[in-house]
C-alpha cells in the first residue's frame, strides 16, 4: 500500500501575506510540517503541491518531491476538492494525506497515529477534529444546552466536535470515484474524525497565531507549577 503526504502551499494569502514562508522561530512555517511528516515515518513520498515554482526550492532543501499544479488552482476561490482531484490525477497512491502547512505544532507521532486510525478502522476519509465542552450556539440557537433551565456546568455538557483540518486523508480510489460521480469527494465513503492535541489545532491565519506559535516554540521546558502562598495557609488549616 502506497501512502503519500501532500503539503499544499499556495503562494497567495489574503489574511497573512506569504504565510507559508514566514519565519517562525528560525525557519519558515512550511518547514515544520515537512519535518513532522518525515518524523511520522509512515509515508512513501512527501510532495509539496504548489501553484508557484518557488516552493520547488523548499522541496529541494528538505529532499522531498514537488508538484506544480495549474495556477488556476491557486486562487482564493479554489475549492479543496479541486486541488485534491488534480493532485490524485497526477500522483498515484492508495492513501493521500493532506498535511496542512499552517499547522506547525502538529507532531510526527500524531500524524502516524492518525494514519493508522484510518487504516485500522477501514475508513475512506479522515479529518482531524477537536472536542470542547462550551455552551454552544448555531445561528443563535443552543445546541448542547437549554435556556429554560439552570445553567449547566461545562463538564456536564455534551462536547461539541469541530473539524480543524490539520490533517485530511482519503483513499484515492474512493475520492476519485466520488468526485467523478458527484463533483466532490472531501467526505466520501466511510468517514471518520481523529481528535488531535490542542496545540495541533492552532493554524496560522493571522499575525496573532504566528505570535502564539512563536511563544510556544520558544518555551524550552515546562514551567514549575506554583501557587499563591495563601494556598499553604488554607491547606494547613484544613489538614485532618
């Protein structure tokens, strides 16, 4: 079974200019996911998929492959289905994993686990997700709590699961068949969702996202757990 990683790298960006090439703690944002894909040790190939030839230099630097897609598939209105269909038409694989270049905190070990989750559960599509227990609304309507009762504790709420897209993966055959038949394939076949670590959900879309990742990466070790000294008084008074 051939498994490939596809790293999509569009040159344009409306919210954060040239974000894939922005420096983050000493190296460009895109380098983090390429390194993570390598560290996963599960891919037969890693391919940067871009509308701009400049990214071929990044591919050479990391000793990975490069695919130049048509420039028309690099616009802000291009749908992900179109990018995947074009890529799978020109790059053969049994499973293709979209490794999001703007999720630099995702680890190789988590990528490895996500791909095996797909294989072990015989799924055709897997997209990463996060679960949060917050009082949540959709179009102003509560979806996991009720207005006409006592305010529920967050730990008692049914978690809301959101897709985060740090990874998306498909069995190529299923995706291509769906796209040709229906015109889309992102949620084709048997679909599953893989919950990732909180740091993996951070995607660089705005300047503050970049600043957050920079701070995270610059932390060399966990800080010592400390409390206000008044806690010692409380604990001493409540010993029994």
